[in-house]
């Protein structure tokens, strides 16, 4: 029996992970499940899977969680420290699927106990890539990518000489506003931005797909995880979302990962790694699909991609500034305080004004230092928005 913990169990990735575990429950012992506001789902899953511990991120919801678990014998806890304790409980495999930089500390705690970390939380590598990799190395822990593009690259690299990699190509659907006139983007609504042409995901990553901030995070994530240089990473718009990524080698070969847009593939690959096991995903009918299209992203439509290049060139804490600015700008967009197109303007301003792109913030990355830059940036955005 493998001992597994799921951080962010009530979210889109967390629920897909539980869907796979539910199919062979005898193979897994669930140690801890964590959630945020969705107490009913958290308690229901903790009971169904016989978890030892259920944790909500929100201290104010602890009594609700206790009430929902009453009589089950499952321990309940709440707050950021409790999330870290849940991640540090001995487990073989931990899914990191909290949304945002809040996932960083629990992910580090899971690596600290030597668990295999299935990493969906891309913000961890964006804000603290060197710290994540060093922590994994120190504790002999393994990080497996769950983001579909990174899982695709990882799979294309199996058995290959990393030194023979020339480039990687990460595909992007183009998001909700791929075909909208540019002049409309200042006025699109939160509801419109919360739809995705191909993938069914949490609201925040769906809006980030429309703005391509999601792709921007993924480019930085790929640089960190696969130790690439910025010019080795290319982004192409591929409306069908069928090829998730390609790896180009020095001999001119391109290895593509092809599959349906279903996160249970990448999650299942990380769950079964290094084996491949049957998964309940659709089998592609390529003849029915007929064609696959690719084109370069329009820089005017997707300014987030150029900002990601700035971050990769600057290094240091610019990833923490970029991510915090993106998260806070997104909060303001969802709350209706700023328009869709203003998000990238705000993030660009933060990179200039808070620092991280001009030699500042290049000191060693620690959990505390990421927290400091994150706090500074959010404060800066709030000041601009309320001015
Ligand atoms: P969701 O919004 O669906 O779920 C997020 C999870 O995190 C929920 O369990 C939520 O709890 C919990 N949560 C929210 N805020 C906090 C907090 N401050 N502290 C602790 N827990 C919190 O997100 P997704 O599942 O879509 O995404 C999760 C991560 O995986 C993100 O980093 C995303 O970028 C990445 N990812 C997602 C993909 C997808 O297909 N969804 C694909 C590739 C990567 P609750 O809902 O109970 O409030
Ligand atoms: Mg992705």
C-alpha cells in the first residue's frame, strides 16, 4: 500500500487525483487531505478514503470541519502551519495541487520528508525553483511534473541524453479570447475569461490561460525544472490542445507528446511512475481529428509572454515578484476593480518598480525571502489600484 497525501484535494487537480485513486483503493492509504473553503467536499473525501487527517487552510473554518467530521475518528486541523504539518507527515507520494504561492511551503515540507512530490503547483518553481531543486536533492526526494506540458517534456526525455536537447516547444490553446478583436480585451468580463476552449480547470488557471499568464508561468517552470536557457524555450499556439509539448534534439528530431486534454493522464503518469498503467482517458482518433494547427502567439495579444522572458533573464526573486503581481492583479480583476488588459500592465509595472529585474533581489532564495518579495509586491499593486 502506498501512503499518499493530497494538498489541494478539493480543487480540480485534487479531485482528478482522487478519481484515479478511487479506482484502485486497495493500492493506497490516504494519509492527509487538505482544502480551503470547500469543507463539505473535504470532509466527504476524508471519510470516503479513510484519511488520517483533514486540514483546511482557513483557521476560521476549523469548527465547521470538526463538525463535518464528527464521529469519523479523522483528525481535523486548520491554518498554514497545519498544511505544512500535513505535508510533512510520512508519505510515499504527495500531490502538490494548492493554487498559488500558498503551495510553496507545504511542497517544501513534503520534499523535506523525502516523499515523491507530484508537482501541479507551478508557482513553486516560478518563485523558488533553485530552492525546490536543492531541497529535493538534499532529502533524496523526487519531483515529478504534473503540469501537462512538463509531463509531456519529461516523458519525451525518458532514455534520452539531456545534453542532446536543443529546444522545447510548449503549446498553448490561446485561451478564451484567442479570436476576439484586440480592442475588446479591455472590456471582457470575468465570466467570459473563466471559460476555456479545451480544458476543464480551476477558475484562476482558466483566466490565466486567457491572458497567457499561465503559459508565462509554464515557460519559467520549464526553465527551472529542466535547466534550460530562455532561448531554448518556444511557445506556439495550437488550438486543438492535442500536442502538449515537443522536445527538439541536436539531430533535428522532434519528439511530440500527443493526447487528449485530460489532466488524469499527467496525474496518472506521476502516480504510476516509473511504470505506465492503464488510465481512463479518451483514446484519440487522429483521422477524425484530421489536422493539427500551430502559429506564433501575437505579442500584442499576450504581453505576459514577454514579461516571462524578462523574468528568466533577471533570475533571483523576479519570479516571486512576477507571480505575486500576477496573483494580486488577478484578485483585482475577479473582484471587478480592474479590467482584463490592465493585469499585464500592472505586472509589468511591478517588475520595474518593485524590483527583481534590474539586479535587485538576486540574493539567495529562501522561503522567507520569497515571502518578503511577495508581500512587497502585493502591497505595491494594492497601492496602485486604490490610487
Ligand atoms: P483549484 O482552484 O481548482 O483548487 C485549488 C485548491 O487549493 C483547492 O483545494 C482549494 O481549496 C485550495 N486552496 C485555495 N487557496 C488556498 C490557500 N490559500 N491555501 C491552501 N489551499 C488553498 O485549482 P486547480 O486544481 O485548477 O490548480 C491547482 C494548481 O495546479 C495550480 O497551481 C494550477 O496552476 C496547477 N495546475 C492546474 C491544472 C488544472 O488542470 N486544473 C493544470 C496544470 C497545473 P478550496 O477549493 O476548498 O477552497
Ligand atoms: Mg499546463
